[in-house]
């Protein structure tokens, strides 16, 4: 049960940092580059799954 708490806290912190970085980056870059910011955001979501698989193996 203790591992699940750590995993849930990690996911919440990871998503919080990710969304904060997305909002900050998308407000700083010109409109034509926002699609690149969204690409990196969508790329970071599967990265979370990879990190979780590594954590449980």
C-alpha cells in the first residue's frame, strides 16, 4: 500500500510540473511555435508510463 501512495504522489507532482511548464512555455513562445510545445507535452505523457514501468520492475 505504501508503494501506491508514492506512485500517486509522483504522478500528481509529475503532472503538476508538466502542466505548469506547458502553460509557462505556451505563454512565452510565439503562436507559430506553440505546436512544438504541444508536441513535447504529448511526448511527455508516454514518458510517464515508461517511468512507471521502470519503477515497478
